[in-house]
C-alpha cells in the first residue's frame, strides 16, 4: 500500500474521532486499503472511507501523533503557559514515564485553570494550602488523587524552579490500608475456562500464571520469550526495571498454537492495526469472563496478579522470592499478601471454639 496515493484527514464521524481516507476512485487502491486495514469502513454521508483516530493507526499512516498538551494549554491563561511548558520539558528531560507525565501535567493544568491570570510563581505555601483544601472540601478529591496532586506541584517548585523543599509542612492525606482483592483457584479456573478467544485467554493466563501487570502483558515482545530457559523477560516495567519471570510449562503449547494461528510480528499480543494490544481490551475481556463465569466479586484484571502472589504464598513460596517475581522495590509491598492468605490465618483458633 503506497501511502502517497491517499489523503488522510483527522475528523469526527458519529461523535467519534476518525481519520478520513480519500483517494480518486480506483479499485486497486480500494482493495489495497481494505487489505491493509480490514476494519476500514465506508461512510455514505461523508462519501469517504475512514479509520479510527488512534495513535497506532496514525503511526501506520505516517501521521503526526496528537499532542496530549494542546487542549490543556488552550485553557491556561497566557501568563502561565510558559510555566506549564517548562514543567513538560523538565519531565521529559528527567525521563519520567508517559503515565506519570500525563498525571503531573493534568494536575498542574487543573491548578493553572483555577488561577486564571494570577501568576503561578507568585503562589505562597499558604495559598497552596488553600488550594489543596479547596480540592478536598469542594471537589471532594480522595487521598490517592491528592497525593498525586501534591507530588506534581512539588515537582514544579522544586525541580523546575529549583526552590528549596517548601512543602515539608503540608500534611499528606493518610492513605487507607486496603487489602488486595483476589480470587480463589476455583474462580480463576472458571474464568479461564469461559475465555474462548485465544488472544484473551493468553493475556489472562499471563496475568495469573506469571503475575504480570496488564501493561506488562501487552508489552511482551516475541524476542522476550525464551522457551529454552522457560523464562520471559519483562522490559521497562513499573519503575523502569527489567526482570525475568518463569514461563509456565502449561502455557507453552498454547503460546505455540497461538503464534501459528495469529503470526504476530513484534509484540506477542498485537492490535488489529499493529503495535501492542490495548490494555482496555484485556480489561474488557476479563470483565466479560467474570460475567460468564458467574463471579460477582468487584475486582479488576489486576486481581489475577494479586491471586498469583497469594496462591504462591499459600503454596509455601518464600516472601523474598515473590517480591522479586512481582518486581516490588520493597518487601513491605509484598508482605500485604500475608494478610489475605488463609495459610497464616488457619493456625489461629477462635476463643469461641474453646468454650
């Protein structure tokens, strides 16, 4: 498919962002388009073929990716736009993850929109405290949201303006101690049994069988799988740490069958337009599997990772070993699983039983 024969125009169709694909009527050009993008659709009203406006589609078409910050900057008063851009540049220079950059910049944009024409650099600690109180009392923001907001604003004043740590006296909202949600082995078995789509089945088995985060599952490339050593290399995981995890022997034959049927090129799980499969698709597959299996628990696909750790602990695996497999920085993060495993609770006899 020679892209020079087509014109690609970002637009909207039926309330969704699309890319219109225009070209002089030519059967060969039309066939080439549908062969390269089987999901391309024809719009009678627009008299044009179109594709969804997704980053991976733009990459395939050689189009510029939409700038995440364009809309954010529009709502910021000119007096503070440079401050926003300075923060964006500093985050990039320090190589913060894309997700962290989006969170920090969103939190900063929220503050700047409220400030209007008031200059950000003139804010005092007292005024910032008033802002945080407004977020808690008026906008009803929770502990996790507030901690992210404080981190973002601290980053600007300390890492962009290079001011001394001026927020030491701002109290941090206490995070609630929440135990990880998990599934029993029988429930996991039901979920995997009702997942008939091969790609979805592989994704969920990797979440549970290797304790991977969804972002790690969709990032696995073919080159990361070493069947001779029965390990999978997890690259650029949370905290930019690589690690190896064991490849379950029960998964190997399924992976080989999946490869023969789907022929992925780079990523093990690829989207219909190439590139990595979306995290949202895996999350939806898990949600549907829960419904089919008749499991009523309110739990997301990350619960498979929690279940992996808990079931390892119940089987007698060492806590330090589980920490390495999960890629935790601190053993304290891993120790939370000791609070949910029946193994540690089974030795406790209730005084009721001794009456």
